[in-house]
């Protein structure tokens, strides 16, 4: 009777997905958004590998944490960008109105 031992391998890109997810939460704006999107793409490749053969890999928790952090980072950075656009639009309109009032055109 022969016993065959199979060693599990680390999921591909699990660590990089986690690092990019953490960085996407830390950084704000466009940089955080880009890091979150890259982290989410990397984690989806690892998820596919795990779904195809879950007995061959370990580190699913690390990969899933990176995926969740990337999603949180993307959501946070999209909200930040939208709020900044709204703020610039409001202040831009106020500045134009005050310039127009000073020149007497409005």
C-alpha cells in the first residue's frame, strides 16, 4: 500500500492581493481606486484557481481578505472622487457667480 502525499501550494497572488487591498484602503482618490481595481483583478485569478482545485491550495482566507479590502477600497475611493467633484462644482459655481457679480454681468 503506497501513500501519496500531496503538498498544498500557496494560492497565486494571495499576498499581493492582500497588500493591494490594504493599500487601496489607505490611499485616497485615484491612486487608491487604481490599486483596488488591480487587487480585485488579481484576486479573481486566484479565486478561479481555488475553485477549480481547492484541495491543491492554501491561503484562501488571505486571498478573500484581499478581495474584500479591494472592494472596500474601491467603494471608498469612488465616494471620495464623487464628493470632490461635487465640492469643486459647488465652489466653482460660487466663484463664477461672485466674479460675474463683481463685473456686473450676472
